[in-house]
């Protein structure tokens, strides 16, 4: 199994947490990690990190690991904590090349380290995030951002859109499609034979029977009926605050949130520094840490690698789950 790891923003914490994660991963001859970056940038980070590593002939050596570096053209000085065109361009170039290698099946999985969207926009980036870019490039219309930590899993019905656009996106067809994508991913990617899914309401108190909005009655409740007709075990809609306050999430394999912050604020709190961002519905396995570039601590050697470690391990597990699922189906 080959895992592509992209540098992300070279002024953020991505390289630091990648090195720290490697120190906690046992060497495995069946797993090859390939790092899409630039050797000059890698060497520049030695000034900021108290981590023993070196690069020789495009091989990054950390502890017992020898990581092949795909050396992408870049010529600039890193500036930890700063937004920069050059770091945005390197992040974009690394992602494009790794994506092409995924599509051509040179590699099996993609782990993307965090980038700065602002730096990416300076370099010509045109997408709201990794998820939308990967869906566009792979031609997938049935994709979903799923974040998880262990058995806590969150699917998002909408992703990077303004709050005042959320209710417009929550049509009967779109919501039922989100339910189906999440259910399918739980089966083939997470190995759960009969998923039990909760769906959150959009409005406070899940609308209070129409007193605080009609989306629950007009859209979410019909989606539950239609899902059950498709033999999908979907329950709700649950008021979001009570769902987490009373730990009802413990009774479900996943919950479907109506918008980004509704689902991710509680998940990130409960994940306590871990957590994985996974793109369901595309042709290869893609995971990422569930945090950003953390510019405020970049270069201070204090970043927590747990989420990056989780992302690498999750990519391996999801790849194996998909392989097992496909072997059974075929």
C-alpha cells in the first residue's frame, strides 16, 4: 500500500506534525509513505524543530523510516506563521501532483496536511476547500465530508457555504442523497454492516413542530421516511444541543449535521486534539488532520501530532475496509 502525503502550507505546522507522527508509527514493509514537498523547504525547517531527521538523495530519514520525497520545484525561504504566495503555490502543486498519482493508481491513499486557503487563493486556488476540489477533479457528485474520532462520526449535509444558504441547499433530494452517501460509507469504508444513523434538526429545538422553522417538517422528516423505505436506519431529527449534552451520540454509528459548525464544533471538542477529516464518495482514500495550519504556533515545536497520526492510520484502515468490502461484493 502506497500513501501520498502532501506538504500543505510550508509556513504552518504540517511538516512538524508529520515528523512527530512518523516517530510514533512502526515501520511496515507493506506500507510505503511518499512525501510530496521540496527538499530545500524540508531542510529549512531544521532551524525551527528539535527533531532529528535528514534528507539524502530525495529520501527523508526519520527514526526507522525512509520516506521517498517527490521533489516539487520551489525556491523561497519559509516564514512560519505567515501567509505567502509561495507557500500557497507549493501546497497547490503538491496536491495536484499527488492527486494525479492517485487517479493513475500509482498511490493508493492521500493524506493532505493543512493548507491556508488565503495563501492558496493568492496562488490562484479556485475551490472552497480540499473536499470540493477533490470531488471536482474526480468527477464525483456523490461525495461527503466526514469527520471522525474512533466511533464518533459526523457527516455534513452542507460544507463550506454561508449560513444563509444552508436552508436553500437542504432540498428533499439533496438530503436523502446525503443520507445514502453516509450510509454507504459507513458500510464500505468503516466496516459497519447495519449502520444506525442520527440526523440533527436545522433549527433550535428541531423546529418545535414548526414554531421555529419548517425545515424539519418539510424536509428532514420526509428524508427519514424515505431513508427507512430504502432500509436505512435513520432516526431524528434531534435538537443538536440536547443530542450532545445528553450524550445521545453514543447510541449511533454516525450523525448527519445540517451545516459545518453544527457538526464539527462538538466533534472537535470531543476528539480532544485527535480526529480525522475523510472524503467519502471518491475513487481513492483521502484523509486529513481535522485542524488547520495553526500559524500562531508554527515553528515553536509545540504542535500536537495526534490528528496527523490518526489520519495516516485511518487511511490504512479505510483502504483495507474498502478492499474487504469489494472482495465480498465481487
